[in-house]
C-alpha cells in the first residue's frame, strides 16, 4: 500500500491508503523502467490488451490496466501508438496505442521507492 493524497475520486474512496495488488505493482514498476508500453484493443470493445509478458492472462492484464487507470496512476492513449515498437503480438487488434504513468503514478512509485509497501 502507498499513502494516498486524499483525492479519492480516482480510486473510489480508500481512507488514506491506496491499495495495489502485486500485479498492479509489477506493472507500475515496468512503467518506471520504460516510459511507455504498448497496448491495443479490438474494434468491438474498449478493453485494453497487453501482451508484453505472460505473468498474467490477457483478461487479467485488461482488468489491471483498467484499475490502474481508474486509480489515476496510468493513462491509456489509443491515439498515440508507440513508433517503432514491435507490435507483432497485436496483429489481430486493429487499434494500437500506448500507456504511461501519470504524475500521480510517478509519485506513488517514488513513495514506494522511499517508504516501501505494507502487505
């Protein structure tokens, strides 16, 4: 858990703490190492698709991305695909984009780096 700044509109009310699952933390740490990561979606759904690793299922990654976005920690932009990225894993998806940390997401990573997380 990381301390919340009290703006619970992003996470639905957390009582001063921001609760993150281990998969959410892993993905945030990946974004700490890579400014942007690729994402895609199908034409018939808004659900993001992430296939850069296989720690979680595609369906689980979709939920993780949506939760991180709802908490205000990442932004997903289907208008900004990663130029030069290998998108061969996403050939079945016609819409390509990217996602990145928001300022709040970077702040959370900084806090976690300094203070650690509680289980």
